[in-house]
C-alpha cells in the first residue's frame, strides 16, 4: 500500500513515583494464563487521527507525562527470590516515540489505512515482558504534519476500563468514569501485595468454591467433542462480525419492559440463541467481569477483569424468564469473579480427578461496551421503542466471516463491541465443534430472539429440555 516509509525514534526519558517490586496480581496471572493457552499477545492497539498543528515534541512530552503519572506503565516483569515472575515498577527510564514518515504523494485515505495496519501489526506483535515498557507509541507524519497516532498497550497493565482512562488522559476519548480523583485508587504494586494477605485470600477461596459448584457436573467440552477434520474452507477456527441495529432496538425494548439493563438482556438472548442452534441447555459459560465496583478499583490502571462463571437454563420457558435468570446469574458471577487463578487451577484439577474426566467451559462471553452501554441505558429510560422502528432497521443486519485463526482455546468466544446504535458482535468459532449452519444460527438467532420477545412478554424460548 505504502511501500516507501522512513522511521525515526525520538528518545523519551521519564521519571515518576511508586517504584518497587510486588507479586503478580490475580488479573496479571489470569492474562498470562490466557496468553499461554491461546498463543495470542492480548495487546490493546489502535490508530487515532491527530488534530492539526500538534508537533513531535508535544507528543513526546505527552508520552513522558503519561509514563510519569501512572506507575503501572513503568511495570516490567522480573523474578522473585524463588525464580517466579513478579512485577517491577521503575522510578526512571527511557522509552522512544516512533516517528513514521510516509511519502508526500500518498493519498490521505491510504495514509489512514497505513496507520490502521500499523496498529493492527502492533496488536499482534508480542512484548518481551521482561524488557519492554508497557506503552508503545508512534506518530505517522504526512507532508510534514502529524496525522495519526498509534497507541499500543500491554494487557498485563490494562483492561478495557484502564485503556479508556488512558485514552481520556491523552484526549483521545471521553472519560469512561468520573474523573474526580478517588484517594482510595489502588496502584498495581499495592494490589499485588494486598492479594497476598489473608482477607483477600479468603475472598479468593469463596470465589473458587462458587466456581466449583458450576464445574462439578459439566461435560468435557461445552459443545461436545470436535469433529475430526471439521472446519470451514480448510480452516478450523474463524473470526467474524455480526451487526444488527434491529436487535439493538429490540434489546432496549426488552430491557425497558423487564426493568433491567441491556447487558443482562443480551446475555439472555445469546443463551437462548445458543440453545436454539445447538440444543445446549443449561448453558454454563465464562463471563468476563470488570470487578470495577470494588472500593478503589474504579479508576485503577490495572488489569482487573477476570472470568466469572454462570449457568443459565433456557429450556421450556419464556425469554423474559431467561432474562430474569440471566440477571440473577450474572450478578452472582460478578460477586465471585475476583480470585487467584492458581487456586482455581488447583480446584479444577481436583474436580477432574473427582468426576473421572477432564472438563473445561469452552464458551466465553464478553460485553466490553463502555460508552455505548451508557447510551443504551439512557435510551431505555428515555425513549420507547416501537415495532415500526425495529422493522425499519431489519435490512441493515450483516454477518461476515473475516478470516481464519491458528488456534482457539474456547469453542465459542462472543464479544459485544462498543458500537453505537447496533448490537455488534465480534465472534470466534471452532468449526470442528459447530457446523456453519449452527454458527450462523447462533448469530442470526440473537436478532430473531430479541425481535420475537421485544413486544411479547410471553415469547417462548423454543429451546427443548433434552439438549446438552
């Protein structure tokens, strides 16, 4: 696309408070486990247009200030006295701002595509977790002006909310939470130390017992054994996107009637769609929980999201009843989604021995909306959805398979994306565990279930009790 580019590095020294060493946090352990199991970097990366007139020196100063203000961004891995990984925050150091020059005769649209591709490349580029700083920043310069910034963050120091807070610091996004500084806000090192204390170990123990109650009777895999040689166009794992403005309006209508929020409605609708397409019910799934409701966590720059676990029965009932069940199950999952992954792994191994076979939950659901979740909630309160409005948006539904992947630890991974006025799902399926018809049935079923139940409190799930 842009064959000729030149790159220079501007040194960026920094210094800040909060240096020291501490054990890994539970969130960091969970991410490292995910990295091992999936082989993915789990980086956070993207390109952002820049306002006119910003200089390289100004961006370098912003990067230095960001590093100085947030100790988590000065964290790298080290080894403790037992040789185990630990976190080390530096008091001072030096990073670099990459300045990428593209040819003057390049079309601005091609330059924008180049910046997007650079962000994607860095998304997939592993960090050396013992050597690299947690932040990588580049600017793209075209015809002497900075036109795009590419920001990449190591997932060991941020989750979705922490990323939004950093973007807000840089003026790249509206603040996701209140910006009055909370004196209780925990720093990454302090969090690692706290999680080694008896009170928080007791919190972890209670969460692990909750997990055990869901894990004891699960099958080896959520959606059955993969079919040997199964796949789509010669590849087993595929990622794709499903978008439905009609489902967005229908979910809002259900949320208004059932007096709950759109996250719980979406969870219920996804569970029913899975039950219709696969016959699997009850559905036991992992639900990614932000854990931000805990004291001192709202504005923490730290990876606080962990998997919760829930079970939702969708058979022989109404969609409204499943919404009620999903609401209760997700609230309980949120209460028990803060734990030491090492202790959970020990319990999982003991349960495997107890039941006589290894078993895993291989369906994961992640509602990672931030700004649009708030907008959807405001819409539920302020605007009543009509059947005519849902019908008008039905033609805008789309489903596309974007490409294959080398590996997937789950059989199905469904993410609700932050996109205005639509239900946008990023999905990954194992096509040795799902036929193409089943995978498409799950996705189109999200819209079908929502639309059927939008204006009918008695709408049935149409899921039988013989699944599983």
